C-alpha cells in the first residue's frame, strides 16, 4: 500500500505545492532584500557624492534594510494567508466535485446507470468532464435498456416456433395429429424460422464486430439499382406494387462489395414492399449527395413512420408495429444488418418520413471510389 506523499489527498498536495512556492519566493525575496537591495542603495548613495563612512549614509542604509525587512515580512505573511485561504477554498470545491464524480462512477460500476453528476461550474474543463461522464452514463443506460429488450425479444422469437414444434410433436405422439405433409411443412417452416433468426443474429454480429470480409471493387450506382429492381420485380408484381428507378447521369463509381450492397438494397426494397399497399410505388434513386458522396435511396408511398419510431428503427428487434410485423414474418433485425453492412463500407444509412400515411425514404450514402 502506498505510504507518505503517495497517500496525500488533493488538499494536501495543493497545500504542499503552495508551501513550496511560498518558501522559494521567501528565500528569493530575502536574498534580494538583504544582499542585492542594500548594495544597490549604497552604490547610489556614493554616486550622490556622500562619503562611504558618513554617519548619515550608514543610518540610511540601516533604515533601508529595516524597512525592506519589515515590508518583506508583512508582504510574505499577507501572501501566505491569502494563498492559504484560496487553496482551502479551491481544494474544498475541487475535492467536492471529484468526490461526487467518484461516487457516481462507483454507483455506475455497480449497475446504477441512472447516476449523474451536476455541473461543478469551476471552469470549462470540469464542466466538460461532468458532461462527458453524464453522456457516458446515458449511453450505458441506453445500452442496458436495449440489452434487456434484446434478450426479451430473442426469447419471444425463439419461444413461438419452439412452442409450435413442441405442441405438434406432442399431438403426433398422442395420435391426435397425423404426421402428414401439411404437418411436416409446418414443422419445417418453424425450424426454418429458427434457422433464419440464428443466421440473422450471426450476420449482424459479424458486421458490427468488423469480422466481415468485403470484396470491394468500383461499381456503378446504376448497376446496383438495376440489380435491386430485377431481384424485387416478382415480389412487387405479387403485391401489386409498381417499381420505378431514377438514376442521375454522370455518377461516380462507389467502392463496395457488390453482393453485400445488393443484400442491403434487397432488404430495404423488401421492407418497402411489405409496408406499401397495392397500387403503391417503390422508387429506387441514385444521386449525388451534397458532400460529394453517392446516395442510394429507397422511397415508398406506403404506411409511413411515426416520428417517435425513427431514432430506433436500426436497433435489433425494434418494430414500429410489433403485432403486424411479427405476423409478416420479419425477424426485426434486417435494418440492423443493413446499417452494419453500410458502416462496414464507411457509409451511412438514414431514414426520413413525414409521418403515418406519408411513406418513407431510406438513404444509403457511400463514398465515391
């Protein structure tokens, strides 16, 4: 265990530092007052034409020394008292602020993610430190909340197909249900749902952890749009939704993994088709963004998204309409996979919507090759 100065608190260290400064200042002032000052004074008296051994000169020099010593003593005493008072005030305020921060950090370490520290109002540095701590605590709190919801959603996603498979197997064992083609198809569908959930979780985990190998090559944005339209044409026809393309001229190539970007666009188009009623339109656009990057967007004339849902759409298992989306068979992490894949390409994925009934637009922004 550290001993001696290593165990001193902030107040002790600050007082010791001020004491050292005061001692150094006192020694310097004493040397000047007793050695340098009288010699300079004596030289000026001689230059004034007075005799070295004149009684008046000696008396004046003695008076100079006495006055200098007294002035120095009073000045050092006043400076010492002022320094002591200032250091005590500062150490108390700094110590109180650091103690609050330390206590909040200790609470945070025990899982109290709602811990916050007030602004100490002791300067920009301390305020920035408090703000950074509060932001960190808020992010940890959001992460814990998301983790809890993630576990609940995974349990729900797994529970439903497992319960269905178990119920049908028990019914077959009891002779209540025949193991016919319809039953086998249902059991296979539920197993496929579990497999898809496992694959989706593995995919988003690999993408977010940077474990994804990308075969990046220059690709024309128009080619990506054309491929996405071709892949979605049959599904759009089944739903009675019109597909359209709008590709700007002269767009630069983007440096991407073509298969991974096709996965992103296919997911976004499938999501748009899922939420667009018959006779609606889904439009894929490729254009130049304001920062010189290339923007690929999927716009639909469907249900739209309420403002409170927009910040959470790319979180795992988040659904704006839980019951309806579960019925449609989505795992709830398709957009999380899209965002992770886009980030792996050094791009961004955003969404805008005027609200329910106004459609929505998902935009992938990629740096040019």
